């Protein structure tokens, strides 16, 4: 499924202060490669790339994709 997501965008909107968005690498060893911290109401547009195979979200946020919308941290 990750190959299908390559190039896809997601939108993350923080519901609380300090929501963390963490990009994880591709390859044999999955590692953190980028972290962002969002304040309440901030929006981040993120993309799956050659370097990013997964995105981890800590905290209360709304995540919007072409597949639908989901709330984290509830």
C-alpha cells in the first residue's frame, strides 16, 4: 500500500497545542527523519516521498486524505 501512497498528500490540522508530526524513512531501517510541532488550529500539508514512507502523529488532530478523514488522540 505504501507504493500506492507515494506522492500522495495528507492534511493535518491540530486540535490542541503541541501536536507532533513525525516523518519516517523508507528502507530496511525505519527511522525518524523529520519532526514538526503544530499549535492548535495550525495546518500542515505533508507528502509521501522517496524518503518518507510513513507519518506518525502524536496528539489530537484531524487527518484528511483522499481516502477520508480520521481524528487522532481521541
